[in-house]
C-alpha cells in the first residue's frame, strides 16, 4: 500500500528530536554524589530526594514553568535553593554551585533520539517542508540547533525566546503557518478554517515537564 506523506510537518525539539528528559535524573544523581560530601550530615540520597521534591513543585505551576524555561540557569538555582531549604541547609553559594554544575553537565549529555536526525534528513529528501517550533530561551535552544546541525534541515525555526510567546498559545502556530515557506499550506485550507493550527495546539497541551 502506498503511503501518502504530508506536505509539511511541524516538530518540537525537546523530547521529540532530542532525548532531553532522559538525561535529567542520571545527571542529578551524579551531581548529588559529587557534592553530598560537602554537606554536613546529608547523603547524596537526601539531597537528590529534596531536589526532586523542589523540582516537581517548581515546574508544576504553569506561570513558573513559563518564566523558568526562559532562564533555566536561574530556575535550577531556585530549585536547588528550595531543596536546601527543605534540608535546613543555609549555604546559598553552594546551592548555586550545584545548580550551575548540573546545568553544565546537562548540556553536555543531551543527545538526539536514535534515528531522529536520519529521519529528518529522509523527510527533507522527500520534499516535505519541515518547521521546528520549540519553547525555551533563545540562546539555549539555538545552541542545541547549532550543535546538532538542525538549522540546515529545517525550513523554518521558531523559538519562544526569540518570538516572545510559547506553546500552546495558538498565535505561535498561526504565525508559523503564515511564514513564506509554510503559508502555501495554510492558505490551501478552506477559508476561515484553522483546523491545522487548532489541532497542533491541542496536541501540544501536555503537562509541564518536571525533568528540566
């Protein structure tokens, strides 16, 4: 049976192309094991449990999530500060050091899902228009795009930190679909119909990740 491929595909970046969440817990475990000896009467397990509790609380609030994903360095500092508060530890400098060490290691450990880049190249070779729409701060997301050579694969890239609004706000998709490389697919829909944009919005309304 012949498979009919779409004319255009809009992709997310983290946890779609890149295995972003997969490296979070192992990375925290390594960081906690490294820094726990510097914390009096607290083990790596104590520190890790407190960080996970603080992390879950932080990312559970939609507004904190929106602000935090635009400045992950600061968000992670607040998360570790919250963990220290739970453990009754008064050492802000060490909390920041732990958070920054995690951020550095996390950036080094993020990798694409197996076969993800090859799949994108295949789709591009089939003449499919590819767009990348991702939340997050401009610098961090651009570093990922550059690191994995995604700029040459995608016909259009929209990053929350550059655009000023993030998913699942409908205007993100409406704006993307009106760009020169995508507008021919948008205007091909019957007048007044925004089903594609609405469908994408609905599909993107998933719970905020607690693995950042």
